[in-house]
């Protein structure tokens, strides 16, 4: 895992990135929960830390975990669909670069053999893990979260841009998030399989 992460962090496969390449991810072979996001934003690119921004604060609240637990690679792998900031368009950040996931996702997944839950943040992560939407909106997939829970959990992005959606869909906070927090707590505090001790959340 360390060798693969070093190779990824030195990747320059994508050309024309507005701020240059800076692959940002977190992974450990013992991680039990995978967060599949979109791509780093401008703030994340500057800091070099995934979700160290208002979106990350909301995400940690959704999950019911402390910051130290969230950034423990033995607990959480954070692997966006694109590892570098793709730039900004008229409607916000551009989509993740298409070169990244085909190049790096399979070798990373092969080393993450202890993952018990994958959180799918946003359209691109949902389509990669669940297949093309075939006309469905992301909101439709989130509404059907029970069909794949707890292995795969479709979620909206925790960006402040989505506050209106959160307000229009009170069931998200009332039904999905409590079930999510319970299962995450179970995963983080349960012993791992025969491979050794489980992670130790802060």
C-alpha cells in the first residue's frame, strides 16, 4: 500500500490542470470504511488534506465521528474519483478528470480488502460503483438507499451548495443519517476478522 500511495502521489498523468497536479487521498490496508468522493476542491488542493473544509465538517457530522477518527487511515479510506483539483467552471468545480479512476482505482481496491461500507458522495462516485443512472437523478438513488445499505450508501455531496436539497428532503436527516451513524459505530468498534485487531477510533 505504501508503495502504491507514493506512486499515486507522484502522478502527473493529467495535463492542463489549472493548479498543477497534487493527488490527494487517504488509504490504509486495514481501513473498514471507504469514502468515494468527487475530486478535491481549491481549498483541499491548497491544504493537501481531504475534506478539511465546510463540506468535511458536515460529512463528519453525518457520520458521527471525531476528526481524529476520520483522518485515521486504519478507519477510513478517502479515495475520490479524481485525485487532483480539476478546475472551476460556470456551475462550480469541474467534473473529476477521466484519466484518474481507470488508472488507479482497481489497484487501490485490490489492496482494500477489509472494506465493509462504501459511502458514495455525488454523481460520479455513484455511477462508478452502482452503474449508469439510466435517467435516474442522484436524489432518486439516495432515496433508495435501503436497497444497497450498508455495503453501498448513496449520498449527496455534503457541500453547502446542497443545503436547499437537505431542506427539501427531511427524511435524509431523520432516517438515513441515524442508520448510517449506528452502522459506522458498529464497524469501527467491532473486532476485525481473522486478520488482526480492529481499528482504534479516537
